[in-house]
């Protein structure tokens, strides 16, 4: 292949969105939400997971093929997580497709109140249901011994039943299926710190949102459009060459 044709093909593919997909700006599945004030504490008066191996999340489908590039966990005050959290995505058969640990403190990148960790790109298809979940261990005691009832505990707050109805801004490519999924887990001794054991959340709770996890993605270009544009550009190159 002559260099001019090769360059033309590269340009055509780039215009069609086939190359450099890794450089595309990532889109958050959940871009914004509004919380009631004050926010209730996990393990308090609401049935929220507070175990060393608890997992919460939500299920969804997609309206167009997407490629997930990162998984995230909510950072309430955007000042760093108190403990690490595992985040994963399962398919409708319960197979764990990707998982990653979002580290504690301010190390993980912050975007829109969520801290993220990158994963190997994962393409999700239209017509299937997926589940995203995150571990929400009880937390770490600070100060007195864990047996002391007055001991303070450091936890990571996250959106659940305190999300204002209709306030969650979900990208149109993502359709919420179940807002609140939970695997309760077992309470760890003395408040087991994260990240905990990641387990598929299957129990659905009503009237709430477990939006602790989030993900960043890019939209997969329509192959038909990309092919038409590429073939058209190559035809143009051929005609130019004959001239």
C-alpha cells in the first residue's frame, strides 16, 4: 500500500471513530444527584448494608453499545475515601466481567463526586441486563477499642435512601433497571476495614437508590456508519489516484 493511501485510510478510520477510542472523553453513567440533608448513616435507621463483605449497587441496560473504561465509588465530601472499595460489573448470568479496587484517601482520580480506577475496556451490548456493585464494609474504629460502645467509627457515606426522587441524572445511554440491589454480608468483628469481599447483589429493595458505584464509558461507534464513511473516503482516494 502506498503511503498516501495508508495515510488516507488512517484519516478515514479516525473520522469514523474507529481509532483513538482510548483518547475519547469518558462519560459518567451517573453525572449528578441531590441528597437529602442530613444524610443518614449506613447501619442506622435504614436497612443499609454494614458488613465486612456487603455489596450494594444497581442493575441497568444500555440503549446503544458502550465501552466501560473505569469503575468508581462515591466520595461524599470529595476529600478522599476513608477505606478502599471493590467495584465490579456482572452480566445477567451472574458472571463477574470486571472488578477493580478504588483505593483510599485522595489517590484515585475524582470526577463528579466519584473516585475512579481504570479497567480493561469492557463492551456492553444492547438487549442485556448488567449489575454494578461495590463493597461497603462497616469501616474502621478510631480512638477507643472496638469493644467500647462510645468508640467512633470512620465510614464512607454514599447515596442510598437519601437520594431526592428524580434527582439522579443518568446518561440516556443507560437505563436503570433496579435502583437498589444488596448482598447484606456478615458484620465483621470490630468494624472490618475495606475493601471487603465483592459478591453479586441480588436482593432488590424498594423506594431507594444504592448509587455507591458508578462507571465511566465511551459510546461505541455504529459499525455501519464507520464502514460507509471509510469506503466513501477510499473511493475518493482511488478516483484521485486515477486522475
